[in-house]
C-alpha cells in the first residue's frame, strides 16, 4: 500500500480510484491529478514508482485542501451557521435534514432510529403498565367538568345490557 500525504491508499485498485480514499478527493479530482501527473490511468497504485508518487503528492499539496484541514473547515462552517441561528444552522442543531428534504416519512439517517411513543412492547412491560393504571384509577375521583350536568362513566363491556329493562329480561 503506497502512502500519499501520510495516508495509505489501496494498492490493488487503479490510481484514480485509490486516490479517492483521501478525504477531499473525489473521482473528477482524482482524474485531474492523474492527468496532471502524466500517469497512465490504467496503472495500479502498487505499480507506482517513487517519482510518480512525488509528482502526485506535489500536485495535491499545491492545489487542494484535504483531510484534517478540510474537516476542520467544514466543522467551522457548520458552527458558524449554528451561531448565527440561520435556518440551516437550526436544522443542524436539531439533527434534521438541512437541504429541504422531507421528514414526514424518510430522513432516518439524520433523525436516527425511530423512537416509539405511546406503545408498550413486551408482556412484562404491558402487565406493569396495566397494574399501574389500575392502581391510579381506583383512588381517582371523576374530574369536575364545568357546565356538565351528569357524570360520564367508563364505557360498558361489550356483552353488558344497554338498559335497565334489558337487564330484567
């Protein structure tokens, strides 16, 4: 594995593709670098000579901001957006998509794993919730609703009679 700027690049791949393992170099930049260094694009990274590696290194150092400096610059740009409370900064702070994507159904990459609200899963947890509800409802007093003339009771069971006359029959 040859090293360029202290970064190991994959040796089995073609030069233009192995340069992409450096943060800040994409396909078009890698192709431009190979063209400027006058290297055969079909050549594998392991087959590069020391002279070719120095040519690539010089071209990269002269024209591009890469790796740590680029990461720092991007982080500073995001911090600046957050500090001025721009729309994009607020979206970064909340962890939501920044560039106008929908959030109703997608955006799982930015929002993270779904957090289920209001549903208890598992038999043990469901039983614990039921006992907690039963304990709180036994000692509870019906709420006073202003303007209401009658007390609303809990719904009757499905098989229960509807009226007093129906219960006598």
